[in-house]
C-alpha cells in the first residue's frame, strides 16, 4: 500500500496510504489513515476516521513516497 501526500486545493497537504493509485477513469481518491505531514490529526476530519474519499477534481497533484524496500536500494552516483 503506497504512502502518498495529497495536495488538495486550498488545504494543507495530507499524508496517507492508498490501496491503488487512481486510474484514468477514476473520479475519487480513497485515502486510509489521513493525517498531516507531522503525523497529527487533520483539524477538519474527526479523529476516529480511518478512511476518507475525496473527489479527484479537488486534488492538485499526488506525491508517491518510496516504500521501505525502495529506500534500501543502494546506487552508485558520480559527482
């Protein structure tokens, strides 16, 4: 389940997890465990809520965070 940062129109970014990234025909985005970037609860969502559905039209863009396995990959970079 990829972790994402949703950038919603006129709101602070939301950190959460998505089962699947939205497809070309999707109209909604389903996010589990929504929270602020610092891990605190979102002020406009009840603290007991575990899943939120946003209309895709409200989303400016979605950042997909690397998984734990991807972060452990060591690459050689020339400077």
